[in-house]
C-alpha cells in the first residue's frame, strides 16, 4: 500500500497547512507529483509544544554509514496498524512519542498479482488536500554528528470501497478535525488507546481515482471515478 505520494503546491494544500498553525518551517516544503519511498517528504510534528514542518526520508528505519545514514534493508516506508502495539516493533515507541501528519494532495496504489503489477491508480482528495497519519524518528550519527529525520505512513486494513484499486491495505487518512489533530500531534499524549478508532479502515473524505499507465509516465489509462466518503 501507498508506495507513492503526490504533494502539489495548491491553494487547498496551502490552506490545510495554515489550519495546522505551523510555527516553524525547517527548510522549504517539498512539492512533487511523484514522491516514492526513500525520497524526502514534508511532515508536520509537534516538538516541545511547538508545531513545525520538517523534511524527512520516507523510510522509518535508517542505518548509519561512514558519515551519515541510508535506508535500512528492512522495508519501513509504511507501518502496519497491527504492529503499532507490538513491543519491540519499529513503530511501537514512535506511535507513543513521535506521531506526525503528512499533508498531501493524494497517493498512489499499485495492485499486484504475485510480483506482477496488474494496474496503477492515483487517488486525489476531491477537495485538494488530505492529512495522512504517520510516525517519525530522529537519527544522530555518533561519528559525524549529522542529524536526519525519517518517517512512515501508517497503513490500515483494506477498505471495501477501494477494492477496485487496492485489496491489501489503505493509508490512515485523518479526519480534518482540529481537536483530533491536536491530540495526534501532542507528544505528551502517550495513552494511544484514544487512537484505536482511527485504526479501522475509514474514508473521512471523498477521493477521485484515476487509472494510469505507469507512475513514472502518469498517462491516463481510463476514466477517473469517484470514491465517496464514509
């Protein structure tokens, strides 16, 4: 699930970021139609009570190199919902202490039969912007002193409305409710039982699904269709 992200510089996405009341912007936001795993993506987190936007590698687990970090051999651009409460898992501690949101215009899905891709879809928020629930980690290199941030998107069980698009999972799309987002970003909120209802498949907003030939080419391969919100 969710192997690519679409972050388009648009009034809708800008308005959503304004609603998040971000105080600090660490670097320029990343706008790109096709963000793939291990690319950098902009996320919003709360650190010491201050909301800030940072750029992070979309791959939660990193490994140190001679002077920096590289993506771990363990796949971690997504974190499954059923691993969040497993002690020792990659997302266990982050789910309790370092949650984030990733503002996007949409995301992409590829359906496979075995290892063969059957079809590709790009899914867009009908209103132009959505918030994906994610996790982040900060990494400090012991030799060089370099610091790097990484992140993942939380994935949920498949949604019946997405059966024609992807049958294995869906991303956590957070309802754009200010109180809920505040609790999600608050690093002092470590009682994660309050977030259990969010870990069931749900579409809080309407999506537009566009069949495409390949993510790299992005040519339409059929008529777009609407997937209504729950």
